[in-house]
C-alpha cells in the first residue's frame, strides 16, 4: 500500500500566493525604475516591453522546471513509501501574522516529520557549512542556500506545531527534520551542512524507509494528528475569528495587536503561550478602538 496523500485547505495557499504576486509586481516595478534611470528616453518604449517579457518568461520557465521536479519527487514518495507515511505537497503555514513558510513536501511517518525542500537546479554546486556556490565557467559564484532555507522551515514548523497543542512525544524539535532534494543537479560536494542533501527522490525514500525501521518515534494516532493539523491549517485571522493581526517588533520587546473580539485575541495569546513564549495579559489599545494587545517575550 503506497503512502497516503492529503491536500491542504486552499484558503491559506490563496493568501500566500497573493503575497507572492505582490512581491513579483514590486520586483517588476523596480526593474522598470532601473530602465528609467539607465536607458535613454528615446529607446525606453522598446526596451521596457522586451524586459518585462523576458522577466515573465524566465519566471515561467523556472516555475515549470520546479513543478516538474516536485511532481517527480511526489511520485517517488507516493510509490516508494508505505501506507505508514502521509504526504502533503506544497504545504503553506502562517507562523506569525503575515509571515509564511511554504514547504514543497511534508512527509509524516514513524521516525518523524520530514520537510523536503526540492530544487530543480542544474549544474555543479559546492556547499560548505550551509554556504552554497554554483559553478559558472571556471568560477564559483555564491548562490541561495537551500539548507539554510530548509533549516529555517524546520525551526518555524516545530514552533508552529507547539502552538497547535497536540499530544506529541516531547518537543517537536526532536522529530521535525529539514531535507534538501536536488532533482536536476549534475554534481555536488557538501560538507558540514545542517540538512542532508539528496539527488534522487528514490534514494531519499529508501533513506526514510530505513529510518522508519530503526528509529520509530510517532505512533499512528500522532502521525494522523500532525498531518490533519497541516492539512486543515488556515490563515491566523481565520483561525482565531478576527479581522486583522500584526506583530510589532520593538526594542522593549515584541507585542501582538489583534483587531476583533477579545476572545479571538485570547486565542492568539494562548497560541504563543503554547509555543513556550512568555506572554502578558491582554489589554485594549489606548490609541485605536477595537484593537487588543499583548506582549510576547
């Protein structure tokens, strides 16, 4: 029996992708500004449409490659892992007001929760203590670090899981693991990275099967509870039944503002307390009616 696949509630994905579209549009606007500054006015009318076309084409190409790599990995996980495993593809979580993580594949099995960051990168790479370089010609050029990204996802996912308040075997930091999968990489040398790196979905699936036999941690009920929590995750405002939430970072300590009911603000405060954060009581905002606040240590 293959791994079971769950699909996440689309509400949180729609919000996340709306934020992505905003960032893409901001990036295009910056590109237009650079053209205005660097290109003579008499030729801008021709350069701008070409630059925007190339911008969109490159993003579409990269997105298509990434989708193919993720689809291939998902197929390997579904076919090669047993029914003890639950697979959620393209999972999105709002870990703080307005702060999201997007995980290509969440694999929940007996040895724990594995967050797989999948990259369809081509070429040769060198990764030393989470600092990555790509070979271009005869030079090694610094590039984005998938291991740092995956480690951040694991840290924030474990923190999010604490706030869900499930009956789990101790601190989620002990059984939430970052993983990097490169689906098109020609060559890589890695030393001292904080996440294991695999070049093939079948190899990763075999590794997970061995870990399931050697180090089982989560019971069947616990696996179901974790997977269900991810699948039904919603935006924080919808979860607490409030209209808006903000986290304000200040020198004197962070605090959270909630616009809506006091009961909704109390649910938000309880989430941070469950994560092990030191929180104050709730108080009304003196400057703006309808807002409730609490400090987060």
